[in-house]
């Protein structure tokens, strides 16, 4: 075996160009270069710029530890960005031709959704507002913690914890004076504000008070009058047409996990559906880890959007009249960011494939040529080569189940290797040809790693995605076993050394498998939805279970019980490691505790690793030391039991 990627390398030595933005004149790219300092163990990011070909790269921010979300002014003369330089969320402006950045505005809470008005005179953003302490005043020194009382369903959210009535509100700031005005006050989260081309109105998404549904709202900036244009469902990315008469929006009114595109008449509010069973998922493959990117109108009819199809991202164009969708450029990678120059010719994004991570990609729509213009991790990957992946498919009934097999970089088909199947979250998520830390750690340390998209996965259209509704642990489980069996037919796959790993819905599936089969020699289960009845009342999105199981727990008790791993896990004989963030509100710690207790009482070899302060995404964005520990524990567990 060569020089494998270690957990420390994954966490501390890999950098990424995030949120790239091309200047209006198409000559310069600004991006946030993100990484973790191995000495201080602190994540951080600084703004860099480079020429369109990646040359002349230079750092442009030096104050503060976290600088990001860069946005060019419409005239290209200033850069707007967020910074922590003053011990708070600072909205800063930097002259492109030189000079020091100045703080336009400071805010005590985290700022998001930063955007310019089309004329460059104003800036909009969202920030949390607690109606009880609207200025964010801290409690008096030594005061007892406030009693937490709520009467609302969405009183907590993963990654934010207890929020009660604190919600993200929309603000507008005058660039010349710095005067700030709060535009919204409804006690629900607001996001993705976008000002109309003529500067008279603003559109934004508003939550519905259940952490599930949201709606699109238009507001007149002069009068403050609002009107809802898309009824509650799941509203995704949207953008104004160049003349401002229409808005295109990706929306999923029936909550099917597969949006379609709609066009709204901004004057009348009339809504017209233009696609039917869109086969592409608008946005990044990992939407929780990449900010939503609004579609871009190329003219008054054609709209460019970033989308996922068959586990990979690409660029697509939808016709706002006919609804026809054409691929522009597909990549075998996960993309993050979508930025175009003023002429709508050059597209800039960030790309991660099996053997690359967080590199800038420039696509020229006239020539059709795509180029990777950075090599941020070339030195690291030269010393410790990543594992590449091989695509294969398994036919099951009406469906083709797509999967990838990662081989060790020094793979020798004459040898035999232990096999670990990694199961994605969701269930309506997706795996694909992109870099994922724990897969790379396992594969470069001598394991074959399977990443599959069973029925229910996103990026394959509505019919495929809906197959999992009411059938968790059914045909999706059989799809995964079929993929697994297909790999074991290969002479280099050792059927006597096999393991399963999964996180979130993947944690559900691993815990489900433990009660259904004893064919695996080791299991790592992360953040499992283990008991659907208790999950319903304790998860920040637990009520979503009613849509999957035909009603609330008292209305569909049999369905909840039949598909909960908690009723079968006592059969488990597989050595199991459970990984759990203690501040996880999506799949709460009690689920892992239930699983641990049942396995322990059954006499199964089991360990529970709990990470203080860890939210649902802590293996990706949590404390660096915890992220290293997660990767190392996964590797150690499978190494101990499969070698």
C-alpha cells in the first residue's frame, strides 16, 4: 500500500476555493480560500483573486480569521464581503483598485444571503432577530439562564439549537450612508432576498413554522406591502427576469423531493408550471454544504441553472416558455457556486471529483471548453494520491441502480480486499463521483468502498425519488444488497471481510440491516433514525414522518413500528460503532442511545462515540479535532474487524 490519506490530512491539509465570483468584465475571479490551520485547529478563510486563467493569484484580505461571501458591485469597482474582523459579523466593502476595506455595517448575529441591488446603491442581507432582545443584548453578568418557554412547533433547528421566536429577517442597507432598515418581521425564517431589476420590489422565501415548508413572497420596497405568490410547499432557488416582469422558481408544492420550474408574472402573481417531472435536481448535490445558487437568465427566455443528474452536477438551460431543458455542460463532479460575467459568456464554479477537491473551474459557453484553473491540493495529492472510482449499474425491476466502487490507488486485481458499503443520507440524497473524506480514508488504506444510489435517491426524477416513501427498509434495502452482491462477484472482493457504514438515513439503513442480516462482519452507524415514533416528537423535522408513514404515530402506529430498526435490532450480532453528535437536532442523541442500549442488552459488541456540541453535520463542519476523530474511529473499527 502506498501513502494513504490520513484523517489529519483530510481535515488539515486540504483547501478549497469556495463561493467563486467572476467580475462583470469577465477578467478576474474572487473566491474564499478555506482551510483549517493545523497549529491553532481553527477553520478560516481569506479572499483571493486571480485572473480568468488562474494566474496572478493573490490574497486580498488580511484582517480577521473568516472572510467570505464575496460579491462584486454591479459596476465591478467594489467587493462586498462578510468578515469576523471586529468580533462580530461585519459587512465590508473593498475598493478593487486598491485601498483598505471599510466596515459598512456590524451585526451581533450571523449574517447571510448578502446581495447587491441592481444599481449598486443598496445591499440586502438576512440576520437573526430575537423579538425579545432585537438588538442582541447579552444577559447580565451572573444572571441565571433564561427559562425556555415555547408554543411553536419549530422551536429548535439543527445547527442553531434553541431558536424559539428568533428568526432570520431581511434587512436593506444604503451603501452611501450605512443606514440599515429591517424589511420583514414575521416570526418565520426569511432567506434568499433578491431585489427586482428596477429596484422597486424584493422577493424572498419565508418559512411556514414547521422547518419543512416555505413560500415565495414579493414585497414593495416603498410601501412595504407584501403578497404571497407560491403557496406553501418547498420553494427552492429563484431569480428575476432581466426586465423584471417575471420570476422563475424551482418549487415542490406537493413535497415530493423533486422540484419543477414555475414562472411567475410579477405584476399579477399568476403562476405557470413550465416543467413536469423535471429529471434534474436544481442545485448542488450536497445542498446543505453549498449555498443555493439562483438560476441566471441568459436573455428574456433562456435560463441557466446548476443541477444534479445521476449523482453528478452540471449546467443546464431551461426555456421559460416551453419548459424544455437542455444540458450545457456535465461534469463527473460536485459543483458549488454559479457565477457569470456581464456578457453571460463565462461561467465560474468550484468542483470536487474523486481525485480533486475545491478547485476553480471556468467554462466558456462560446467555445464549449471547460478548464480547471487552480491546483490548490496538487502537492498534497501527489504525496498521498486519492482513490478513484469506477461507475457500474445493477438492474432491479424497472430501475437501474447506479453505484461507484472506489479502489485503493495501488489497486492490484490479483489481490483480495475487504469491502465496505457506504450509504448516503436523505433518504432523498445522492452519492456520486466526488470527494468524500471517510470514503477516501478507507479506500486509500486498502478497502474497496461502495457508494450507491438506491431507489429514493435524488437526481433521478420524481418517480425514482418517491419509491422510498412508505418503504424505508424495503426495496431500497434490496437495491443496496444487490449492488453489494454485484461487487462481491469480483475476484478481488473478499466476501469474508465485509462492512457497512452510513450516516443519517444511511445510519437508519445500517441499523435496519443489523436486524435483518448477519452477513456483515462490522458496522459503523452514524446519527441513526432508530425509532420513528420517538423521532417524530424529538427531531426538528420529525413531523415529516407523517408524509412517509401515512399519518401521525397514533394514526399509523403499525407502519411506524414495522419499519423502525428499534423493533429488530435485538437480533444484531455484528460488531457496531455508533457515532453521534450530542447537539444533533435532526437525528437526536436519544436515537443513538436507544440503539446502543438495545445492542448492549442483546450481547452485541458495541461502542457509542458521542461528540459534545456536535450538530447533524459535525463530521463535515464541526470541530476539527472531532472530525479527525470520526475519520480515525471509522478506519480503526473496520481495520480491527476486517483485517
